[in-house]
C-alpha cells in the first residue's frame, strides 16, 4: 500500500499518460481523414502509429487507475480525473494548436476547483 502522496503522484503520471494518449489519438485520426472508403479508413486507423501509441498510453492509464482504485475510494478518484481537462486543454493548445475560448477556460477552472476540494478531503 502506497502513501496518499505517492498515490497522488501516481495519479498525475496516469493523467499525463491519458492526455498524451488523447493528443496522439487526435493527431492520428486527423491524419487518416484523407483515406478513401470505409474499409480503407479503418485499415489506416488500425495501422497508424500515433493511433496505436495513443491506444497503448490510454491502456497504461487504465492499468494505473486500477491500482489507484485499489487504495483510494472511487468517490474520490473518479472526480479527480477532472484534472485531465486542464492537461488536455494545455496539451491541445501546445501540440495541436487548438484555440481555447475564455469561456471554456472558465469551465475548466471550475472543474479544477472541485477537484482540489475533493483531493483535500483526504484518503
């Protein structure tokens, strides 16, 4: 059994893996848009390296999440995944050059405030 701080650190690593996976999946899916026909597109998706790596990172995230759920209450862990919204927005802005409107940042800030309250409720 890990300490609460170690579990939170592991949780941050898991979120980084998840969000890196999202960025790779997005890039890979956009890259396969030009493939003609449904069969050709599915084949391209299943062979695209960014899609495959994105799926792998998502799988690692879920494996880590299972370990975290073993030691922390689900009522705490699942709401804390809301921090992923912050990381996803930052990574999307940085790597995908997405424009993120102020209103969306406001929503992400509210979610983050809720995550902080949940995390401070202890383990």
